């Protein structure tokens, strides 16, 4: 009678074998036992995942021993202990390795608690820019408002949004005298937490200048208190009456300005050549570059006349 064929080992079996064999010379037996017990309770289904969790748990246990902590999961796998370990317990590893250790230890803690992972949150996407025909339509609607004050304020909203990228409280705080002709173009002096001078795209210069002269020392979008929140919303609603045009939103006006400036400086070509898909680290690179003089910024960003 033929003998029965031995069952083929599964990935889970291989993971269990990796856990059972874990005994690195760099760790004490107690630290290795903690890592084996914690990862066994988590029950990873792949050997590679088991080894990653074992490495993280072993490093954490070694750190716990060095500072006199007990080798219990309830102590070592607390959020505060994990953060302390990541920040002070592994100074010789790279930042990327520290992030991986933190991620794996948090996953191990969740698995031992059997708590459901947090629901993933969708990344906020940039609002789509407006086509040029829509901007022309909004400017026509602004010019058709029933009073001069409403015409100037509506025009300023479009020009500050699509021509200078201002949004939110920045829009509400701009006064007419802060729209200045200098450095070869028109510049808006933005105050507040992110104070800066913003070049205005040249084609929006003339209507914005007119609105700024009308406002003078007053707030260019109207009202007496810049802390109010409904002035730009009311103007957007007034310019959204034409059913042939999309609803006017300050965020989309800013996206329109961002896209046009990105095209002017060749940002798409640069990111394609560099193989960059996300701009997360561009701020770190820009911090290493010399400051750009205002006149050069006006010329580069389409504000020169």
C-alpha cells in the first residue's frame, strides 16, 4: 500500500517556522522570547511579514531592557513607548528605517489588541482649474452687476483669485492700497501669517487696478471687518447665476492661477524629467535655493507689462 504524500507547507506554516526559529545573537533570550510571542499572537500569514515584525519587536524589546522596562506587550506596545523608541532608541538607523519600525510596531499593537484599523481617509485633491472661456464669462457677469461697488468687488474677487492665487482670509484682508504697481508689473502685498508679495498675471492687471483705485484704503471685497466669512461666498453666488458657467469657487480660482504659473515656469517638464509625481519634498529643495528678487518673480510668473 502506497504511503500517504506529506502535505505541502503553506505560507502560514513558513511564517510560523520563521517565528519559532527567531533567536538572534544580538538579543537576550528574554527579548527574543517577547518578539516570538508577540508576533505569534499577531499570526502573520507570510514569512517575510513575520520576519519584519520580529525584527521590529526584537529591537523594541532590546530598547525596553536597556531602559529597565518590563518585557510585556501591554507596556512595550503602547503608543508612548513606541514613539520613545523610534525617537531615541535607534539613533544609528536611517529615517526611512525608523518610519518602517514605527509602522510595523503599530501594526503589531493593533493585531494584538484585535482592534479594527482606522478607516483610510481619501487624499484631498486639487480643485480643477477653470477654462479661460469661463473666466471671461465671470468677468462679463462682474461688469454687469447692478451697482459700481458690486461690479468692482466682483471683478476684484476674480482677479485676486485667478490672477494672484489668493483664497480664504487672504482675500478678505486685502485693501485697495495693497495692490501696487512696481517691479515691472502689478503686485499684491498679502499680510497675515504668510505675508508675501504676489505678482498678478498681466491680463488681470488693468481690471484689478481699477477695483483697487475704487477701494482705496478700504477692503477691496467690501465690508468693514476682515474677519467676516461670507463676503466672498456672496460674491461667488452672485456670479454663479449663469447656467452655462460652472459654479464660481475661490478654491478653483486659485487652482487656475497655480496651473498657469506652473506652466509658465515649466513645472510639468521638470517633474517629468526628475521622475517626481508628488510635490511633497519640493519645499525641502526650495529651502536650499537662493531667494528670488521681486522683479524676477514678476517676469517669471507672467506679471510683467
